[in-house]
C-alpha cells in the first residue's frame, strides 16, 4: 500500500496501520480517507500530504 508524508511535520500515513486517533481502520487507503481528515500530528489537511516514492 502507498504511504503518504505530511509536508509540514513529516508524519507518514501508513494504510496498513490506519489512524486510531481519527477512528480510521487498518487497511484504509489514503484516497479513501474522509475529505475532512487531518494529520494527527499537526492538524494539516490531506492536501498537505505527498505520496512517498520508493527508496525514501
């Protein structure tokens, strides 16, 4: 599954873990997160995230 990194705080959303702080279950792809989902670390919106590339 693809990981996405917050450009503000570097938090990485890992679909295989989900996001328990927002009650997002494991195996939820980033694109299926609610539109109002925010970074659990710095509260930035989804638009602040970039897809991780291999090797980073």
